[in-house]
C-alpha cells in the first residue's frame, strides 16, 4: 500500500510517493522540487556519496517506468534521506521552503502521532511501528533537524513504542492500569505546593532565570488542578493510583497554564515533588524529563489520554515492582 504526500510551492505541486515508510523522488522530480537543473542535483548527490554521508545502495532504488514514447526504462529514485541531504545543499527559495516543510512534517510525526496511518500500524503490528519510528529517529538526527532535547524526544518515543502501539486503539474499558502501578499514599496539598513553588521562584530569580511572574497564580488554577486530582466518584477516588495522579498533575499544569509564566518548569517541578512524596523513582534524566515536558506541551489536546498513559507507563517501569511498558 502506497501513500501520497503533496509538497506545493508557487502553486505547483510535487507528488511524492511513500513506500516502505519513506518517500521517493526521481532525479527529474528532485530537479523540479528544488528549481535546479538535473546536472546540479546530480553533482550534489555525487558529493554526498563521495563524502560517504550516505551509502548509495541504502538510499537509491530503481523502478521500471514507462516514458512518453511508450518504452520502459529503469529509473533511479532517491529516498527521504537523500532528498533532505540535497535540500540542505541547494541554495534556492524552493529549497528553503522544502526544508521548512520537511522539518514541520517530521515534527508532526513526533508530536501528533507520527503522521503514520494508525490503522495500518494496528493491523501490521508493533514491529512495523518500531521500524517506522527508528527510521524517523535516524532521519532527524542525521540531518540535525533536532536539538539534544529533540533527540531525547525521539528516544522517548522509540523506547516506549509498545506503549504507543497499545494506545493506537485506546479504549478506557479495555486498556487497564499498567502493571506495577500502586495505590496513592497521600495528597499534594495546595499550601505545600505553593511554598515549594515560591522557593523555586526565589532561587531561579536569584540566578536571573525567572521573571517576577514566574509561578504566579492565575486565579485559582493550581487549586483547581490539585482538587481535580483528588476528586472522588461515588465515594471512590477518580485517580486511584499514584501513577495516575502524577501523570495528570504533570499534564494539567503544562496544558492548563495555571501560572502567569513558567508553566512547563512549574509542572515538571510539581511532578518531581509529588514523586518524592510518594517515594517513586523516575528513570528519566534531566534531558529526558525536559523532552517529556515538551512532548506534552506540543501535543494535541485530543491526545490527552495518550500522553497520560505514556507517563503512567514510564512511572510504572521505574517503580520497585517492574512493569512491562
């Protein structure tokens, strides 16, 4: 099954065919894409292969194509890695637009579900998902389209591909709490959270890393979030496990913006504060936590359940009782 992606520039469209979780263009299409003669594109490709930036056999495939004269020719097609490499060498407005387009599309792959057909993944299984994400990871890092934190996002998604696979067909009644989740032991009170945030704000301001508005309450947003986490339904806690409460705390603070400034940092801080209170261990390092925070911040609100379950699985794996992420 092949898919089509359309890149449009100056009212002209280039039809790009997706196959094997990558995309392919001929030399003629590359020339049209970047607004350069085929000889210029060929020279760039030769330099890429001579410098061993890419291995020719890994990024080039031949396909039988019927020409206008009715004859069948073997035409070389170049995959996404080769296309992006040429795009970063061509000095043209169209090349710049393509680089912007490619960066945006790849970013959407990360933050909005990879732009990969979820039904196909559900049918073809976990192995194909891991291969697709691995390809995305290699493309991003090879072309330096992401920072170190961005690479942490890639590793985060790739390392927990099984969690993402399970959530493709998320059903609240069927997908339960991850193995290893434990009952919550206490609550994070508003006064305690407020004192801790004030201390954090003072420390950051003393280092010139925060404004006067950092962690300042916007109305009763923080109190509402903490109350929401502790709410009950028919006499039972709505969020019964510490993993659920921690994940919702992180998500709500980041996405609901209860503070005038510094919501992402404040959310990560309160998340760590709650983990310490519950005696929970987080397997992520500082970059990993930053990546997770940014992933939530950039996520579509419709993906709330997916984000929460990802955090819960991360925490369950990090607990004393090991779970299967």
